[in-house]
C-alpha cells in the first residue's frame, strides 16, 4: 500500500512518512482499506512525478520539499496525460491531506497545497429515479419466495433510509428497532446515525425477521444473508439491482446508490429541510447534500422545457 521511499526522488524524506500516514488513516481515522489504498496511490503518483522531475533537473534527492509551484507543474503534467478534472481534484485533495499530516509530524513547515485551487469541475448530477420508476422496482420481487422477501426488504431499506450499499450489507438484526421504527446505521468512519423507517418498511422487516430470515439459516447476526447463511456482498446487490432495472424497463444505468440519491431528492421535493436530509444521509458537510437541490432544479427545468408552450421544440 505504501510507496517505496527510495523511488520518491527529492521527496524521499516526506515519502518515508507515507506508511505511517496510511496506518493513521486506517487505525485512527477508521477509513476503509479501499479508501486508504486510494489515498496511497494518489500520493505515490505525485512521488513518481517528483522523481522524474529530479532526474531531469539534477536536484539533490531529499534536499528540498514540494512547493506550490511543484504542485501546479504536477497538475499540468496530469492534464497532459488526459486525466479528467475529477482525477486531478481527487489527487490534489489526497496530497493536501497528506501534507497536513506532514505538518502535524513536524516534517513540513507549511502545506504546499494550501493555496493551490482545485480544478473547476463541470456539474455532475446524480442519477435519480422517478417515483413511478421506484414503485415499479419495489413491486418486482416475488413475495412468495424467501429470496423475493429478502430482496424486497433490501430495496425498501435502501429507499426508506437512504443507505449506502456497504451500510445495508453491514446491518445486523440488533441495528433494527422496529418498535420505535428506527434503524441504526454505521456510516463512513464508523459514524453512527439513527434513521426513521416508514410503517410499510417496518411491517415488511418484521415479517421478514419472523418468517423468512430463519429459512436462510444465518450463521451470524447480519440482517441479510445468502443461501449459505453468510453476509451478502455488495457485488451481489449491484448485479441484482441492474437486473431488476432492466426487468422494470429502466434503460439508464443505475446502482444501489441510485436509491440513496432518489431518497434525498424525493424528500426535498416533498418539502423536507436540507439540514434534516443532511442528518438522515449522514453527511458531515452540508455541501454534499446541496447537490440534491441542483437535481431538483434540473428536473424542474426539464419539465418546463418539455411542457411549456413557449419552449423551443
């Protein structure tokens, strides 16, 4: 996961701090191994660039640390290799966090990325299902089979609580409080939140727990398990949702996260407060929730263009 300090060129002293930082993200910050690996790859990519630059200029390896100018050159280097603006922004964010850790550890006197602006990105609006499309999807599972009952409850929970797919797969029986109509969710970084469930979801889950989950002979406490009684994988849920979307006549590419996007958008369309939606989603920053107001506006513009008599054909 970590970079080889000997390959880091003039950033070798800083590169030696990378394994320690990744361990910190994993153990202290509680980030997932996949996220930590992505951070490591982003920083290593910069080290490779710095090593090539050191060879070309003849700089003394380890004699100096990266500057804002180095980062601007790095961004230009990536653009020359046709990296997208989102890739540039992600790598710059990773470097900014790593350099901040370098300051905390006394290796850097200042964060060279602090004054480097993020690349401007085109707006990327998440895919959202209409209420009619959502109803079609939820009606598809065969309620006369154990797989169908499990599937319906999974889809209902994704939409009723706005869960991430990893949050759904990690749920245990103890996380459900059906008497109070609440589900306890552990989000990114292990952050806990309580999300209310509507009455239909409570009834479906209660029936599933009593009559259908035991048929899978679960080996542990996970709420949803496969035919061997083991926890379901995220890959399984992705495949099932894509298959169900085709069966429902939805030709757009959707994923489990589409349920989360639809949950937030439909709440705002119904008049929910943005701060309340932020809390339900478990967003640390309100800016992450504000994207759904843009989704609303874009959908309204589409309706206006389609139905207003003065709109251009």
